[in-house]
């Protein structure tokens, strides 16, 4: 039987970590993932005066910062201001160590004007910094594919994140059964949104991405390395920049239906989507490209501790 093709429906990048995303019709792969994904971050000082990356976990107001791409420039919109910047512009500061989740990197301040704007947004002294030495993917989950660089910008742990509309429909079905509001895919901040995978009978299968291992995204090879354990960021409303009731219900429903144990960390989590590492940079991926599966598994890549209906 010839199965229906799985298609890429959306492509997203998030040049400034935890701020608004950019929706693409096509995008080139880079060392960071897709385009300038998480090449920039808002950085403050912690209680030890070490650099720390701010995220929506503790600064949900960052979700209200919008980013637009105009030719080779970006425009940051926040608090009624719009500031354009060139991602290739000469930085103004010196290179400094900036780590995130114990993965070391180096970064440099981009613009006093942008640093001042972000300081107003989060109400503390911060700088907008650009990564100059990419961080390394956790060795236990390196892609062994030839060509994979196993590096990223300020992403939490991996350069690509894949989710499916079929899985989102299942989640919204569970919410509907509980008489709760549906949620949008934007809460999960994916890189690549596909329509769905298909079982051997040609039926669309929710969470089929859990079994993917080696795939091709259009013409770009990739290795699926780990399920995504969801944190508090899914509780943040991407429009208001506040934790809301819909997000709390989403977190609860994932805990009920998608709870499991990560085989790499041995930690419990609630899983939605898959992390992946691409093989090559400077390759174009387009909306409408087909997903080719070269290798899949018989079971999800996390140990379920709750039944998935």
C-alpha cells in the first residue's frame, strides 16, 4: 500500500530567544537550525554576577516582543517602539561567556538601543547579545549522521523541533472532552510543523513523530534524537505574555495523557514533539516539502508512565 505523504505545513524561526517567532515560506538551514534561530538572547546578571539568559519561564512578558524580517534586517517591536537591526552588524561589546543549561557558549552585545528597550520590557538591566561560539548538543544525544554539526545557538538543547497538527488535534480533543479551550501550536514554539504521520493502513496517526528516527525534510537529512519534555512556557499566552488558564489546562492534560520518563535524563516529563539535528547547513527547506522516513521505531522514544488514549 502506498501511504499518503507527510507534508511540512509551517516553518518557524525565533531569532531572539523567548520572543515572537517568524513564519517562513522557505528558510535555509544554518549552524543554529533554521536561519538565525536563537542566535540572539536577552542576557542579565544572576546573583553571582554571572551572565544568565532570560526566558519566558521567568519573564513571560518577552512573548509580547514581536520580530519581523525585512530583507536582511529584523525589526523588533515592543512597548510601542520599533527598532531595526542588522544581524550581521558589528557588535558593540566584547566577547563574554554565556551558558544555558550548563552548555557553554560565548556571546557579544549587539546594540545599546536594543539593550535599553529590553531593559524596559523586563524591568531590569539586560543586554541583547549574539552568540559567537555555538553551544554543543548534549553528547549522549549527538546525531551520529555524517555532516551533523551537533551545535546550536540559544535553543534549550537542540537546533530543530518537530511537531504535528495531528498531535495538536489529539490534545485539543482531550481538552474539548474536559470542556476546556483549544490551544494553538504557537505555545509549543516548534521549528517544523508537519500535518501528521500515517499508520500501515494509511490512517493519520497522532504522535506518530514519536517513532521517527532518521528522516529527510525536503532534501535535508535529519536525525530525530529526543522527545521534547514540556516546561512552564506552554502556560504562557503568546499574545498577552501572561500565564493563563488555557495554558494551565494544557499542562494538566499533557500530564494526564503524555507523561513519561526521558531515557537520557531519567527524569519524568510531559512530552509533545521531537527534537532533531539536521545534517547540512545552507540547504533550503520549504512549506509543502515532503517528509521522507528512512528509519522509524516500533515504540516512542520515552517510557510512558500514563496511558496515551
